[in-house]
C-alpha cells in the first residue's frame, strides 16, 4: 500500500474542539456528563459522545460511571479526505452550521441516527451512528462531491494516547515503566485472516507492519482501567494504522477505518465494543 503525507487542515473531530455548540445547528444535551452532546451512548465499560459541534469522544468508565482516563479521551474524527495532484492528502474543513439530523439530542438512543453535513468545497457527507449491545457502530459516506474535482474518500480515525504523560527520555524510568506494562499487548486479525499480536512496549511503525489492513483488533491496558476495547471493520470496510513513524504503542497510535465507497452506508461499519 502506498502511503501519502497527510496535511490536516480541519477534520470532523479534535480539530473542532474550540468551536462551541452555539456555532452549530444540532441540538445538544445540558445535564452532566452529557453537556454539549448531541448523541450520548453509555455502556458498562465505556461512554461515547458525539458532540453538537461534530467532535466525538470515547472514554472508558468504571462501575460508578466515572471516567477512568481523565483528560485522556480517545479522540474520534469523521473525515472527508481529498487527495491532491501531488499525492498530499488533506482533511477538508467541516461547516458546523451544516450539521443536521431528523433526531433530537438524545442519551441512549434505541435506533440508528443519521447526521448529514458539508465541508469546504460543498462536498456532502452522511454519518450513521448505531447503538448496539455493549457496542456502538460508526459509519459514513460521501453523498456529493460539490465543487471538488480531486479524488475524495471518507474515513473515521481514532487517536489513542494511553500513557499520555509517561516520559521515555530517562532510560532507567522507561525500563521500570515497561516492566509494569510488559503483559499489555494488542491482538489483531488481518484482512487475510492471520492472527497477530504486538506488545505495547514495542517500538514500531504499525502502518508498515500491517500495510494490507486489519479486520479487527483488541487490547486492554491499565491506562484505560483494564477495559478491553475491540474495534472491528464489518462488511467490505477495513482498519489501517494511520501512524507514519516509529513509536511506542503505549505512547500513541491512530486507527483509521476505511469503507468501500461502492457499498451502502448500513452494510459496513466500525464497531467499537468494551467489556
């Protein structure tokens, strides 16, 4: 698989975090812990929030419903990516005022919720958020290219920073830390059906190690309170690693879900579960 350098102008997720709900047309909840949230889904082990401004967050929670990884949410972005003539991939800027849905702001929806909107260049998209049993499924597609003439693709990214504040600069401290997490690892199934595992202490470029993409992966880490997260691509979609450099998995990694544009939005999804 050929990897392109990606320039992030403004995506659907983290990059909109400075925009308040009043800068978008979607309604939102007001009661804690769902402030500014359009869709809230809480299962036994995690809480998913799709905010009224287009951001999305995933947090592990404890038995009392308290967030485990304070200030360390898993950041989820819904993106339209444009591939320019020189191969550079640009995430297009969302128009937060364009976000619309027939649904009202809701916690624990019982049915799938469809959200639509546009990005710079008037390209239009749809996002489908489906609650499940101990899971949430996310999907999306491009519905119109607008005035954009370069190739476009839809993607969902999930950025993880498990041990966000752990330093790797002191060799002795790093050795002690890695002894503590030596049993933490990620289990993966490639698109070809091969089972693999990689340790969180391993330093690698995961996009180079798994260039063909993944069907699913799962892991549990003390950083997320031992919640076992699973991410699975259904239908003809796949999961790839977006990371372009060598790094420790315990420090950070980013998953990217890529759908088959020829398939219906409801036939493929990124399904996230936790236990």
